[in-house]
C-alpha cells in the first residue's frame, strides 16, 4: 500500500472514530431521556396519550445501535 493510501485509510479511521464517539454521546442523551420519561410516567406526570415521545426516543436509540450489531 502506498503512502497516499495509508494517509487516506488513516483519515477514514479517524472519521469513523469521531462518528462512533458522537453516536455514543447521542445514546447517552437518548437513554437519559428514556429514563426521565419512565420516571415521569411512574410519578403520574405523564399520561398514556404522550407515549409517542417514548416511542420516538426508543426508535432513535435502536437506530443508533444498528451499526453496533
């Protein structure tokens, strides 16, 4: 592999590492949102009609995990 190819590969690895780090941070935010929703639901501050918010959070979390499988 030539030097140019090595530089390109190193750049791609750095970009992927950045994307994975961002996804990990986003997952932390989503998981915190889910935990807050569940707590608010258990405390009676959320009614079943707002379950769509939880569904959206779960869908985002699943989407973020897809590449981890």
